[in-house]
C-alpha cells in the first residue's frame, strides 16, 4: 500500500517512529517508507526503509485509540496477533538472501504497531520489492490465499 507520508516530519528513532506511525497512520495497516538516508553515529546508510505494521504485534492494553478520529476507537483482544510476529520472522528470513540488513526494530508504546528500519547494501530501490515481500509474508502468515486472489483480481481490473 502506498502511504503518503511527509518524510521530513517522521521522527528519527525507531521507537518514536513506531509511536508516530501508530498515531498518524493507524489506518494504513502496513507499509514501506523510503528510500531514506540514516545516520548512526558516524556511519551513513543511504538506502534505508522503514517497514511497519499496525496489526497487533504485542498489544499491552485492550483499547487502541486512533487520535485522528475518536469514533474509530476499537477494542481488541489483548492476545498478540501471531500473524504480525510471523510476518516479521518471514521478512527477516527473506532479507538474508537479498542483502538487506535490519538496523532497528521496535513496537509503539501500546505494543500494537511495529516498525523496522532496514538498509540495503546497494543503490537499488527496494521499495516495491520490500512492499511485495511484506504483503506475501502477511498472506503466508494468515493463510488467506483467497484474499490474495481477490486482491490481485481487483488490482488487475
């Protein structure tokens, strides 16, 4: 899913980014931002991406509040959505063969939203590939292949 985000306003640290993504972009259930340049001390990483999911990684309370629209307040199960954790695991395995390195990972304060900062070791733009990996990981984790077929049919129209 393409997410229109003002990259200049995105916080610099992954924990803060996870909180920011949860508050500002909760309705975007998952996405990839980048490429962006990141600095870690003296080291510069030129081809970085923030991957995120608003999908119940490790919720710590029974209520998730979306500040943009209080009417969207939702009750959720306090049990983590195992699919969210499976997606992260599948992504980490996929990155190994693609020369993509995970730099940071965190959830927001509620534990519901997760965010991962990764870096690619070349100049190739991985935005579309990472987005496809993320969606395929979600489909694999949820075993909802009928959903994937419906989505692909809808995109083809």
